[in-house]
């Protein structure tokens, strides 16, 4: 979207590499385990949703654009909703409670993205985090920090947003193991690390469009 300055730009640094390996290696192990866990049968939708979730997580940790980060963040929420709700019955109620909490965190992230984009004049994460406004405007920095913390806490099931995690465990074992133990919860941790002061001060990494 060139008129808005939004690009599918990717950034690979140490932080992104660690989380990308977590998504890919553990994801591959979970998918191999799923083949034995589910057995023979028609499980195409399950594998499609799991792969979509893994792709969204990978984009989330590799992107160098705030808008793409938000889209990937919400894509993980949507995929997790369908995966949790697949068994039907009570699982759907748990999935709804889960998506309500995580979607609320998504709104906080959206507010943070808009605030950063307006304050720094760019949606590129690397450029935005190295902008001098972080040290010049305490109100801006505090507002973004609070919004990022809310988004991360909801995604990572931290108090007081932790109630959704036990609900989500109604999903089958591969889903619970990947989404809520190894990947989705880590998205919140990644967000905090990406916006931490050392990350803002550093300009290392590779970017490509």
C-alpha cells in the first residue's frame, strides 16, 4: 500500500531469529506428532488452520512494518479461535471467551500502532523505534508502553488477563501444545522485547521488501 507507506517488509535480527526458530522447529514437531495423534482420516481443515497459524506467527516476528505486525497478530487470534472451537459444544464457549480477551488486546495494539505511526511518521518498525521522539516526549512513550503492555499481557495470559488460558485447554493436545504453550503466548513476550529500550536503541538487523 504505497500511498500509506505500508510494505510487506521483513527484518531478521537476533530476536526475530530466535522466535522464528521457535515457531518453525516446535511447529514442525507438533505437526509430526499430530499425524500420530489424529490417526488416519480427513483432517485437512486442522492442518490448514495450524499451518495458517504458524505462517501468521512467522510473519509477526519477521515483519518490519507495524501494520503488517498488527494484521499477523490478529490472524493468530482468528486461527486460535477456530482451532479451539473445532470440537464443538463447550469448546465453542471457551473459544469465544478466549477471542474476546485476546481481541481486546488487539485493539490496544492497534491503538499503539496508530500512535507510533503518527508520532514517528513511519510504519517501519526499525525506523520508528530509532526515532528521537521516544526520549523527547514522555507522554508519547508512556502511552505506547501502556498499550503495548496491555496487548502483550492479554496474549501471554498474564494477570489480570490470564483466565482465557485454562478455557483454551479444551482444545486437542496438539493445539494446546503449539498455540498456548509454544507460540501464541510467546507473541506477547516477543512484542515486549521488540519494543524494549535496548531494541529501540539498536539499528542492527537486515531489512528487505
